[in-house]
C-alpha cells in the first residue's frame, strides 16, 4: 500500500492520522535570494520507520520526487541540484539542501516518512500534518 496526500488539500489519506503527527519539517516558510542555498530539515518519531522521502511541487507542474534517505545513506534523483544528509531513523534529522536557487526551484517542498520492507516494498507513507515548506524569492 502506498499512501500519499494531495498537497493542496493538506489531508492525510489514512485512517487515523496519528502517525503523520509524528513527522516534523522545518522551516515552514523560507524567503531567500536567487543564487543562494537553502536547507530544509525533517525528523520523525515513528518506531521502525527508516526512510525519509523528499518531494517538490511547483506551481502548474506535477509533483516531483527528489530522492530519499535510507538510514544514513542518501539516494537523490539523478540530474537534480540537491543533496541529502543526516539519518532517517526515529529521533534523528534529515536535511535537503538545494544550491543555486533559481526560478525553477521556487516550489512547495515536503518530506514523508516510511519503513523499508523487503517483504512489502510498497509500505505506507506519512507526511507532516502541517503546510510544507514554501520557498519565496527576495527580489
């Protein structure tokens, strides 16, 4: 089962959103100048979850998967100007860093937590219950 929510509705498509309440993403909003670097943090307190997935939603475009952390290993999608660092296990923090901000990086970013299972490769995914990070530019 692979569950994901619609960003615009800000709802979780799982019965009982208590797991989603255990995921924290900061900051909520970020204002930054073009050419700069920004970092988003994500952590969770869900026992046995060991992956953090990162997504981007640009206005007028489909949601884009940026990559994921599995434990302390980063797996960013090829061709993207992102780096991931940290630890995806319970109580730890993962970061997503985007360098060289430009008009294409203006978007809503969010993380999700899940567990890795060889027996069940499509496990459930939970995202933070609040509004994801929105990146704005200072002109």
